[in-house]
């Protein structure tokens, strides 16, 4: 039997499902159809639609400004694959982590991550491919296939005809999404297309040649989701400060936490410019020369942590994008410009 949890946040309903075609759906109250859907993974030849659920739990923060959903299940075919998920929801954003592992000592022989669907009448599609420095922007009439290639989309944003916006972005683990580029006999395929059902992103992260023997290892992948009604958020008020650099660096993390702990009010982190970095030490891989990562996930984590700290004394923590940043219009980043609000 399918179980589901609903979390109301920022004028929309996040629905998580233990089984069925979608892991996550996002809709406005009263809407018959979800405008965002996240499908199910596929390990090798076997899809998650047949999963046998083992765990499905919802946790809410004491102040009700954040919720976490945990799930686990097993695909009971092949060598059997365990699929474990963790999601954090707050401020119109969600961070999803999926862990994939072979249960009986086998190998994960290929990974197709959850397909992403933006459903509804589209006014604009924007996306940035890893390695590029600007967004590609398209408006109707759309050409069908907008992108097809081996390089991963870093961020995809859909603007609907009524002004609503929805966005997905890679988490910090860009290097995992690009793992095939470092492996002999492996490839990745990404496709972004507009169909009758809306905009769909297909993510075949790992495809092995028939003669290749895959590594015996688990895999983890992160994805950020954000949504907005399209209205321009008010400029946050508080004590301004700036901290340039990669948000995942140890020094910036220390400086930020010290600043928040010293604050007696509501600090505002201004001119925030997320981006990709290759310094491996930032992601605890000092033995590697380079490792690609995207620090937008860390900015969300900073927002959650700082608001927990400051909320105890009535303060809040907000971020303001740098005007010249390629991600100045990011839905996810813009949502972090609002104080924490209660979920229901």
C-alpha cells in the first residue's frame, strides 16, 4: 500500500510517496495536477516502480520551519538494489539525497536517476550546462529537444505562463554526476526536451559498455529543487556582511559560523555568488588534485543552520544574490532571501 506525506510550504504542497510513479510531486493547493514531478530511479535493467518499501518517515523541526523525509526500499530483482532517500524542505526549497547500493554483494551496473518533469504551459526555459558560463534561454515555440549530450545540466529553470517558476540544480556533488567521464567503458546521457507533458529532464548518469565490469561500490547523488510564485521578494533588512569565495571552503565555513554566533540581530549575507569550484579539499577529498563541486547546496545548509541559531533569540538570517552573478535569478537562492517561515 502506498503511503504519502504532504508538507505545505511557500504557497505549495510537497507530496512525498513511498511507491508509485513519482517520488515527489509539487502542486498549489486546489490544483488538480502537480506542476513538478520527480520520478523513480533505475539500476541497470531494473526500475524502482517495483520497490518494496522498508522505511518511510517524516520529521518536523521543533519550530516547524523545516521538515525531513526519510525512505528506504529494495528493488527485488537482479542482485537486489537498496534505494535510500533523505529530503529536507524549507523556504520553498528541497534538498534530496538518494543512495543506491547492491544488497547481495552485487554491483550497480548502471544508474538512471529520477526523471524531472515540469508540467504546464511554459513561457520560458533556462538552463546551464556544466562548463558553460551563462544560461541558455528559450521561449515558445520550443524545438522539442532543447539539449542532448554527455555533460550534465547544472541548473534548469521553468517559468510558467502564469509567472510561477520552478528550478532544479545539482547539489555539491558535481563530480559524481560526471563520474562516467573519468571511467573507461562508461558514458552518461542527459536530455532536456519539451513534450505534450511539459519539460522533461532525463538523467542517465552511468551507462556501461557490455564488456565492462562495474566497480563494486554504492552511489550517492544530490538534487536541489526550488519553486516561487514569480513575485519579487522584498529586500531583507538586517546587518549586512560579505564573505566571498566557495561556501564549501573550511575558512569560509569557520568565518560564517563565528559571525552568526557573534550576531545579536539578523545578519544579511550580501553579494552571494554561488558557482563551481575544483578545490578537492573543500569536499574532504584532499588526496585528489581536483574535484568539481557546486556550493549552492552549502548555502541552503548555511541558511538552515543560521536560522536555527538566530531564531532562538528572535533573529533571522538571509542571503542576497550578487547582481552580476549568473545565478542572480536562481529561484533556490532567491528563496533564501526570506526569513524562515513555519511549514504546515
